[in-house]
C-alpha cells in the first residue's frame, strides 16, 4: 500500500497546481488555533482537501462523525493498524489518532493537495516516509494564551486539559523539525501566511516537472534554429 502511495505521489499529475498533489503536514499544540487557520485556507485556496483522521477519543462539543474525525472504538482502531490501513498513527494525550492511507491516496490521485492536521509524532513519521511532504508548525503566541483558549473551549475534561497543557512545551520545542513556522498571533495574517506557503510550494520547480515538459519541449524545438 505504501509503495502505491509513493507511486501516486511520484507520478500523478495534478490540478490547479499544475504539478502533482502534495502532502501538507500541519502541527501545533492542542488549542494552538490550527483548526481555524486550516478552515480558512480550505475555503480560500482551491485544490486543497483535508484528511479526516480516525480517533478513539469521544466527540467534543458539536463534532460529528465523518466531519472532524471518524470516531471509532479502540478495538476497531487496532484492527485498522493490523490491516495496515494507516499512513501514520500515534497515541496522543491518551487516545489513538491515525491518518487513513486510502483517503490520502484517493485525494492525491484526484490531483488534490491534502492537509494532514496531525501531532508532532505523526509529522515525524510522515517526514521519514515521504521526502517531499511540506511541514508547517503553528506556534501559539504564548503558553498563557494557549491555556486560555483551551479553558474557553470548555470541551475538555480537567484531566484532558491538564494532559494537553503539560504536553505543550515539549511539542513547541519540536518546531525545529518543521520547514515552516507560522506564529498564530493574528488569525488574518497567519491564515494568509499558510496560504502563501501552499502557493509557494506549488511553484517549486521539482513539483512542476510534468507540467513544464510540454512548454520546455515547445521552446526546445526552436533551439539553435533561429
Ligand atoms: P484533538 O483531540 O485536540 O482533536 O487532537 C489532539 C491531537 O491529535 C492534535 O495535536 C491533533 O493534531 C492530533 N491528531 C489528529 N489527528 C491525527 C492523526 O491522524 N495522526 C496523528 N499523529 N495525530 C493526529
């Protein structure tokens, strides 16, 4: 399955980008505001889709199965691990989370770029498996603001809240392993910056080889003849 994915990533030609679909990994501590940023980018940047993860945690607030996540029992998640159905998975704050290989494959084949909103362990697995994945870390402006956001969300149990806050400093430390860091102090600026990273990555020469072949061949036929 992973070989097929690598092939899809290597050979598929794409859409709006004119190259092939790319994997965009976005990580931040829980409550870092990446959900809002990503929602904006999905609404404003054409050709980007979102990987809906599987998780064993219970739905929070207004979350719906198949929308934010596919909510599954631990036994079902473990069965999916056994069947090799995850591109990556990790245990985060006491629950299991995983990215569906089939979903990612489908989107890349359709020529879409796909955003994986995953934790820093998941980001590390993707970096190991997929050389040209784009990695972006969303940095909340301060620990206190992160705490306030998590408390205001009011959807985590006190134990969950504590686990998330306790994990934040180590997660933030991991920003060094990402190609891009976006400081989320202003939602407008931060979402524009996220969109800008996607547009800039699409313009990379290596990502456009399929699209450029025809144009370069066109110029090539006049080489030395004028
Ligand atoms: P939350 O429970 O707040 O929605 O997510 C908790 C953490 O799990 C966040 O850091 C989120 O990015 C991460 N996460 C969500 N889906 C996945 C996934 O498929 N794989 C991994 N590794 N982490 C995920």
